[in-house]
């Protein structure tokens, strides 16, 4: 556990030292604010034009914005280290491949956690303006944390597949598009078992059910299994170097 | 901590990068690992440091096998990879703190170890700078400092002096020599004077196999075999001199050099220099130059690594 935290702390200090964290936090909060207060029509009803105290647009916007920001955050995690060779040095330290992957994942998740904490003032102001279903909001935050962690795991996996950060970024975006939109579209255009399957695979299905305030173990298992699969794939990709052929 | 490499093999597809390599390194010894580019030096080092798994064979470091006890071995190894990869966006001192923590240096000792490394590697003025701002020489010192931070018993250095200027090379060599007296060091290079200056023993590999092994002196002796001298003789007719030199019993071969001097190779394990001097005295020739030709490691290296 100590090594995981050491690695996570190094990653976090890199995020903060290199302005990446501030740019992402600032961008995320600004855009979320924009959609929540002014242009919510895209994701629901915003506060100003509908004249209703609703935080729904925030949750609608955040789930998409997180996807882009996390792709930008995670793209360097393995791609850059592979390219510069620091990954080799790291893996010859007394740590396992798992600890390296978990450390980087933990760094991402903590940054997402900070981003979500920073967005709490939106919730408080909306709650001050009018009645809000507090239970649903906290569930929404849990949903965002789960979705964010899932994006991070996908991003880490994509980053381990290449030594080019741009390729890693685009791969993450593409996988995100598939999980966010393509599966929902497919389920709308198919019927029967196929529709059910695509509906189950879509991130939005599970996210919206949590955000409504229904925390079902089925949804949590969905997110955890994607996270588990991606992190396990990353470890497998890392251990490729050890395959004796 | 001794290192035993036994029948180590690494295949990349059908190509063998390292082929049945076996050798030992003892505590307190600096082993020079020599070979042309692509000979398998780096691959061997990557296997000893548990980064790559071997296709066959085993390495035992202090009695632990790289196949089973990787975490234990990694703890006792300090490694400076080829090209010295570093986190360029970190400050020197933060990077050393990270390296120490991940190597399992106790928190109570970490501060002292970092100070010690900064002193030993001469990084005091640079300790708060970002690594990316440092010159290549200082980066190399940071690379060494991170390899030494946990006071490892085994030190593996892959081309530690590449890209340094002559002064820095001397400094780094001195540092390695100093450290190496109590530890087990494997150092790879293709700079030959470097191994002569630092190493107790040399292994030359080519195509993944050992082609020569021994102390620098032994290897040089092996290479010279026969004595060769460059000799300049004046006041005599060239053809006659050539003829008489050739007739000397201790001389195996005489060659005329383009500058008018003779290159004289003695018979195996004999010296012809006294005979040449006497010959000149007898004939009233003047001997204006006699230079022993030293064969060096470069000849050994070329002999054993160039095919055909």
C-alpha cells in the first residue's frame, strides 16, 4: 500500500506542478457552471431560463465534460513514461506492476474527487435558491465519482497501449464515445435481447439510474467491473515485456 | 552480494539477443561489460534487474533467483538504465525523495540519505532545480544518486558516461570506483579506456555470447602475443638493412613502413630488440628510433567482435 501511495503522490504533484490540474479543474468548473446556470437547455433546464432551482443540468454536463478532461489527464500516465524510459526505471524498483497501475489510478481518482468537491458550491447555491432533492444530489455525486473512475481506468488502459500521448487521448475519446453514445443509440435502434444488451452496456443507463437516487448494486457492479477489467488489461499489457517466447 | 548468471538466454522472436550467457561477479568487484552496439549488454542487464524475464536460464543475486524472488532482488539493486530516464518536471530533491521512498528507505533515514547523495554526487547547488533544467552531466549525477539512494549492494550501470564531457567522465569514473570497492558493480560501455580505468575484470560479448574474458592486463597481453617494434636505422643502405634484419634469429617478420622506418615482429615469446641494437653497432649504422608498439584493448575488442 505504501508504494501505491508514493506513486500516486508523485503523479499528483506532477499534475499540480505542471498546471495540468489547474487547467482541467478550472475548465471543468467553468464549463459545468456555464451549462448549469446559462445554457442548460442542452442537458435539461438551466436555472436562469427555466426559473427553477434544478441541478439536473449540472449532472448532465458533468458526465460528458469529465470524459474529455479525464482523457486529457490520463493520456500521459503510461504513454509518456514508456516513451521517456522512466517506466523501465519504475518497474525495476521494488514495486509490482499492480502497484504502479493502482498508484496512477488512485492519483486520477483523487483529482476527480477534488474536482467534484470544487463543484459543490453550485449545489449549495441552487439549494439556497429553491427546494432540491438532497438525496438524489448525493447519489448523483456518487454516480459522477464512479463514472469518473471508470473513465480514468479506460484512459489508463489506452495510455498503456501506446507511447504516443495523442494516440492515447484519441483512443480514450473513442472508447468513451462508444460507452456514452453508441451503445445508447444501438439500443434505441434494435429490439429484444440486443436492445437490452446495448442498454446494459451504456454508461448513461447506469449513471442516470444512480443520479435519480436509486443506488442499485447492479449499477455499482457495472462500473466496478469495467474498472477492474481496464486495470487488469493494463497490468497484462505491462507484463507483456516478460513473456518469454 | 555475488551475482551468478547461468545459461541466460533471451529470444526476440527467432533472434537470440542473449545466448547461453554464464558468468559470475563477486562482491567488491567492478565488472566491465563490453560489446558492440546490439551485442546483448542492455538486454542482459534488463534481465538481471528483473525488468525482462529470460527465455531460459537464471540469474542469482545474493542467492535469490530472478525467476522467483524479484521483489527481494529489486530491493538490493541500484540501476541506472541506458539513456538515464528521469522525470524532467520534478525538482532534484523531490525526485530523490520519491526514489528513496519507493526503494523502501525508512522515513527516519530518508532525509539523511538524500543529504548524503547530494553531497556524494555534487548536486548541492542544483538540488532545488527541476531536472529538466540540468545539463547532461548533472542529470547523469541525479541518475547515479537515485541508483544509490538506498545504499544498494549491487549496482548496475548501463553506459554511465555517455554524453559527458571529459572532465565529467573522469569524475563519474572516480565516483564509481570509490563506490565499487564495497559493492558488486556491473558496468556496460563501449568506451574502451573507460573499462581500463575503472574495471577489475572485463567480459566482452558479441551476438549474445562471451567472446573474451579476463582482467584488462591479461586481455592486453593475450592480444599482443608477439612483440612489435618500430625501428628507424640510418647510415645504411635500405635493402641491405632489410636483408640483415630479416636474417636475425629472433625476428619473425620485417615490414617497411611508408615513412621509411621498419616494423619488426619478433618470434613468439622472444625479444629481438637487443639483437637489432647489436646489428647496428656491428655495421656502424645509427639507430635513431625504436618504439615498442603497444597493442591495446581496442585490438582485442576488434579481433573478437568483427566477424571474418
